[in-house]
């Protein structure tokens, strides 16, 4: 059996045992491959397997953090979850409905419940539209009349901490933090149940980041929202998430309950990422272990053999160069780790 075959077997087993009905969002073996292109010299570049068999669930009202270095496939995953991108393989089920290949028309009723917030607030807002139009648009698409949509837009401005009288302004008249609040108001317009937040605070000043995170937490409590919170900043994720999934080169390498992952990371990559997060206590900060990752992540167009993390891993052995480790339950609880030598087992 090839590593890919054995992975498929294990994932089938996970599919059978996982209770899809309990999850609001259920993602199974999600794959996105971007085709290669032709360079100026006529050479064809290989296809990019940006997301390579990702599986997870999100329950109603919870926050799942999706973390990893730049280029590991976080945004591509997020875009497939809301069907801004069509998966090459695998499935996304929202509230029990398989949306993986639904067309625009069939997606329309589900779009109410499934929204996205983007990293760069200004570039995600149409500069030529007034804020009233930007926030009302998702409601107009759902058939709500213009007067009611405008009134609701004013309420939403207030709910996200903006002045309703500023409804007729344009996006450039707002700061970055205010523009992100507009993006959040737009996402809330249709009373969603799940929001995919793709690096929602990364482009903002640190002081503003805290305000937006507070706002997202308050809205979650008020409206029972679930979030998939995409970020590369592990401190932010620690604060907002119930569970965390760590991605490396298109795959989840560790997923589990937040406190478990943060206090006893089992995958060497998770350990390395967490070792780079500063600790506020100066005594602990001086004493803590630091693992410096060598080099940059490899290209998903030419992934290394076996465990794709092996060229950078401080624990790599011969088997890591040849055999791809499967995501499997490690230790207690629901934690899953893809490593031949996870931290909780004796090596
Ligand atoms: N439209 C596309 N065509 C070809 N390759 C793409 C496309 N979109 C993304 N990729 C590639 O897919 C991989 C994953 O990209 P993605 O944007 O999902 O990563 P990310 O984890 O969100 O990174 P970042 O933290 O920088 O936002 C990268 O190698 C990227 O270059
Ligand atoms: S499988 Fe091997 S190379 Fe991969 S993370 Fe585990 S120890 Fe490191
Ligand atoms: Mg991204």
C-alpha cells in the first residue's frame, strides 16, 4: 500500500466514525490543486497542491483557529469553505448540505449563513460604493427591500461600534480598524451562523487588533456565531479559539483543544511555532526553550518526500524521509497529530 493509499484508508475510517450531523461545518479530505503555468522560456511549472487532504469539523458557536506559516494553504482552505473557490477533491458540508460543487444559484440561500471577513479591510471594500450600499448589498441579494436593508445597515453600524450617521461615507474616509468593522458589519448583515475570518487583524495596529478581537468575541456571545479564525499570530489564536489546527504545506499536522495544543504541543512543527511566541513573564521568557526552524517552507509544487516537514525537523529520522505520517489520535482526548515521533509518545 502506498502512503497515499494508507492515508485514504485511515481517512475513510475517520469519515465513518465522525458524527457529521453534530458539526455545523464538516470538511473531509479537501484538496485544491492550481494548474501549473508556462514560463517565458516555454517551460511548464508543476501544478501547485495548495491544500492536500484537509479534514476537520466546526461545531455551532465554537471557534477553530487555523494557523501556519505563509503559503501553507490557510486562505485557499478558507475560500473553499465559502465556495469562493471550488475544491479539486474532497467535500465541504455546511449544516448537512454538501456545498463542495454547488453553483452560485444553489449557494444563494446558504450564503446567508456562511460569510467571510478578509485580511485587508480597505481592499475588500468597493471604494466607489458608499458604506450603506456595501453593508446592504448582501441583504439586497437575499431579496430584502432597500428601505429595510438601509435601516438594518444603520443598526449594524452601531452594533460594530461605528456611527450610523456615517453610512453615506466612502471606505477611504475610515481608518483601517474602522474599515474592518465595516467588513464585519457586512458579514453580519444576513445573520450568519459561521464566519470564516481570514487574518482579520493582521493588517491592523496592535492596539486596534485587540479592539477588533474584542468585537468578534462579543458578537460571538451575542449571536452564537461559529468562527474559523485564520492567523499566523499564535498569541491571537490562543486568545480567541476553542480548538486549533496547525497547517504545514497544505496539510493539518496537529489539531486539538486549544489548551492541550498550547501547553503540550505534540508535533515538532507546533513546538517550533510556539517556541517563537514571547511570554510576558520575564523569568519564564528567559528560561523557555527556543526552536529555530531552518530555511523557508518548501514549495507545494515540489513537496519533499515522506513527511514534508523532514528537511526542517530537528527530530527527523530515516523513516521520515520515506513514509508520510498519517494524522492520528495521539495521547488523551481528541488530539490528532501527523508525526512518526509525536511528543507524547516515547521515542
Ligand atoms: N490562484 C493561485 N494560483 C496558483 N497558486 C496559488 C493560487 N493561490 C494560492 N496559490 C499558492 O497556494 C499556496 C497556498 O496559498 P495560500 O494563499 O492559501 O496560503 P496562506 O497560508 O493563506 O498564506 P499567507 O499566510 O501568506 O496568507 C501558495 O504556495 C500559493 O502560492
Ligand atoms: S514525522 Fe519525522 S520529520 Fe515529520 S515531524 Fe515527525 S519527527 Fe519530524
Ligand atoms: Mg492567506
